[in-house]
C-alpha cells in the first residue's frame, strides 16, 4: 500500500533497472486489465501498476483527490524521476494531465482509447441517465449489461459472450459510486494538448463508441508528433482484444522514448 494525500493506493513494482513503465488502468477495469500484457512487458522492463482509489485493492476515497497528484505520489514512493506512462481511457486522461503538469517526469506517452478533460464532444450524461434507475433499483446485473453494451462491442456486448470484460466491469461498480464527489479533475487539458513534448502514441479502437473515436482522432491531431494507430478489432478494452498488438506498440513507443 502506497500512502497518498488523505488515503492510500495499492501498487505493484516488478523491480528491475532502466526507465520504468507505469500502467494506468481505465474506469471500466482495475489494474487487472493489464494482466493479458503484463508477462510480456516485465520480460524486458521494470513495470509499475496501481489501482486508483476505490478500484481493485485500493480503499475507497474518503476525501477529495486529483488522480494526477496520486500518480506523482506513487512515482515519489518508488523514487522514480522519469517514466513512460501507459494509460488506458481514464488512465490516459490522468497521463495527459500529468504530462502537462510535470513534463520533465514523462519520457513518453502510450495512450490507449484515452479520455481527456475539456473535450465537449465526449459526454457520458446519457449513459449515467440510463444507469441511475438501475442503481436505484440495485440492479447490478443490469448495470453490467449497460456497461458492456456501451464499451465492449467487440466481445459481443453481453456477460454471456464476454465473461472476462463482464468480470472487470462488475468488479469496478463500487468504485464508480465511491468516487462520486471525491475524484476531481484539474484544468481542462484538451486545449493544451499542443504543449505535450514527450513522444506520444495514441491507439484508438475502431469498435469503440463513435464519440470516443472522434475524440481520439482530434487528440492525435493536436499532440505534436503523435503517432495515431487504429486497432481494428478493439473496443474500449484493447488489452483484452489485441494484447500482442498492444505490447508491440508499447515497446515501440518505449524504444523511441528511451
């Protein structure tokens, strides 16, 4: 357990030398979302991953916090001055925020289906409108089905057709609710993307929600020198859909950053 401001998070360090990789998970899964790619990554690199407050093995938040500041404190705990950040969805948004706040500590960015603050075309309002009555009724199975229908089309969009994604989604439901009113966002990042100076790769999922695809395309256009990759068989779970391709892209970005 790693202490952070007014709380703590679970983190794992594979050990080793050299420039480390830091993996930041999405909101639709905890750090176990990296399990399909982790063995190949630790073969060559020191890899650190952690669970955001309320997710996985990290306790629920009890105070307001900024995810990018938690990332900074995790790096401090492991005495890491610079790292290559690998962020998926929510973890991608945190990686972008951190690269803007502390650019000297970011050697490279590998962003998979990333989110970003300040992008007006990415509105989850409709999703949460549909979620609210399910939550009120305590229908967790219904929420899982709603989540898979929105984010897991490549796996069939149902718990029966996509049990691994369903398990990840079900496991993070408590975190969705415990983070309300606690997880804060910093200044909007979308209009500042041109300030990013680290080598950046952005991989979008062709089977992701159309508004996420558009957001990712526009992000790649704004980040200087960003390499845009289209994952044809991926939705919002690229590590489940195309793990070998994800590993290859991370290794390519790492080589450029190092």
